[in-house]
C-alpha cells in the first residue's frame, strides 16, 4: 500500500466512514486523534479501514493496467508481494499465488487425519475448503505477539491446481511492489525463516521479511492432501 490516503468510490463511502476526509488531514482537522498520531495514516482507525478495503478486492492485477506499469525504469523490475505475519515472523508471497484475503472464519478439525499442516476445514462462501498451518509447515512458533496496535487475523486464499486452500495468518500488512534488487538471494550463511521454503529475504519497514517460494509451498500442500 502507498502512503497516500485511501480514495473511496461512492458505494464504498456509503458503507465506510471515511473520517480522514471529514475530520482528518484532508478535512477540517478537528479529530482528537490527530494530537497523538499527527497524520491519519498513523491512526489505528485508518489502518483497520485499510484492511477492510483490502478484503474487498482480489489480489490480482487490474487487467486494464498495462504490463509496463509494473516495471520501473530507474530501479528495475518490481514484484507484487503480499506481506503478512505469523507469530513474530514476517513473510511474503507473490500475489499471483493468492486469490483473496478474507476475514477469519471458524476452523473445524478433522478426526483421524495425520496430514502435515492440515488443521481442518472452513466455510468459504458456502464451500468447505481445507485449512493449512503455514506456521507448522515452516516450523514456526505461532504464539501471539504483544502489540500496541489493533491486529486483525486474516485468512489467505491460496491457489492450487486442484482448487483453493486457506492459510490463516496473524496479520496482513498489505500489497507492495518490491524492487527485485531489494530481494537478497540466499547464501550459505543465511538462515531465514523456513529455509527450505525461502526464495530470498528483504528489508521492509525495519523488518526482515522472508519471501516464500510459492511453488514449493504449493507442492508441499498438494503432497499433504494427496
């Protein structure tokens, strides 16, 4: 996501209170939260609404945008990545591997199943979809991280050849166009999160983010289902 405030269509404005346009930095600046946050983009209310808007859209590029818009002449090719958190680990997946970010729904466990990472099924628009613990697959400690921010868990709808699967995550940061030059390839001394699944690492917002290889993730889940 960019630093600019989120523009809303007429339909979205009816459904969501775009307070930043009324009482925030783009309005009359009467919001009492501005004393603490200085700018609306630093406010937890704006962050929550940004996440709600992200949930409304598929994670696919707009077909009306030419391919050239995803290449910067100055900094080279860029990749569209979704950044998210599991426990205290920040990870990224190419958006082409995902179809949607969805609100969390109850997960129903399956008796007598021993597939690695399979934690149950959940309802996605009327269909039962398998849920996988990416934290278990990567060998992560998925314990909750204490944060002063309001954090909203999400579910990633992950694409497989035979259909979608759901991956619960603790937090979604957003979609970013990351320059290929920012992604550091793994060396012999690098030990990133889930090394077998890692395609590289990058620094983003003072965080070390592990870029996952979507093909290896897909193959591992498919083998577990098989």
